[in-house]
C-alpha cells in the first residue's frame, strides 16, 4: 500500500486535533496490512533526548496488535507555520519501520509532484541499510532476525 492522500489527510487531521493552531507539532499516520490507519503525534519534552517521533506511537500500536505497517507519513508545519511539510522518517524511525521490510512505503518531500511529497519504498530511502549483513539469504532481515 502506498502513501496516498487519504493517509496524508489522516496525519493532518491528527496534527490539527492535537495542535489546533498548527503552528508547531508533528503527526504521523500509518497504514496497517488490513488497510486500517493508526495515527500518532510527536512527544515533546524540555529534555530533547526524551522526545519521541510521531511515528513511534503508531509503530508500537502496530507491533502490539501484531499487524504489519505497509505505509507511513509524517507531517509538520513549515517554517512559516502555515503550509504543511512531509518529513521523511528519521534514521531511528527508518530502523523501526525496517521490521516490516524494505517495501514499506514512506512519505518524502518532493519537488517533482504538485502535492510536494511522494511515496517511496524504504529501501530507496535507506539503500545501504546496515542490517542486511545479518540477513540469511533474503537480502533484508526478517522480523524474526530483527528480534534476535
């Protein structure tokens, strides 16, 4: 399942629900393998290292529910605080999404589309994923290998 307008809209709705002025904050939405959508927000903290990415909540929910994530998008206000930007997953979230394989689609900023974003498979966002050296024959670690 690709990142699409419906998933983008779910992330925007979550952002606006949590931060009605939409001048700050970060929200994410993911598709699960059954087509349902789970959303989350970033957790801010005065101690920046204690914050959490917006994808973290949906990733934990999917894992708890024993569902695979097929697509993920993260949105945040732009520098002016008005337009919304799509943020590619940070390295930590790429690592978390890698649990479900190289085909997980993620939203990335793009000047090639009118929307300002597009969907890319995780392998294109992270073509040199470090853990492939531990994969047994598949080229990408399986969920079981990720748990080891």
